[in-house]
């Protein structure tokens, strides 16, 4: 199995009342982030050596979440892959359980 790319993101997290963040454990949160994606190797859905920038929104409840984003290509020339919408499920791995 070969990696087909990577992602670097920076964003803000807001905790949703009434749960939010209890003793350092994220119960419910919303995250907005800007991301840079770079493909290499053998990506499954787009060509290699492409770079994309975009924005994503993620909603997390306990350790499970969903995210949706929009990305536009900023480097690369593959036909038909100028922009795309991404969606996915998140399973967070956190050391917060140890704080209880």
C-alpha cells in the first residue's frame, strides 16, 4: 500500500454548548480549517503531482465526526481535476480519555 498524497491544515475549533469541552475532553465541536493538499505516488482519484487549496468544516460528537470541503487546484495540469468537493468521516484519536 502506497500513500497517494498528504494534507496540511490550519484552523479554529469552537465547542458547542451545553457539552463542549469537559475536563479537557472534546464532547462536541465545530472546526473550520484551510488546507493544502499535495498528491504524489499513486493517488486513487486524481493525478499525481497536483496541489490544491481549500476550506473544510468538521463537526465532531464524542470521538466521531464528519467533514466536508471544497478544493481548487493551484499547481498541476491534469485535465478535468480543477476543483472538487471532499467529504469524509473522522475517528479522532485522543489522549483526553486519560484525563478522566
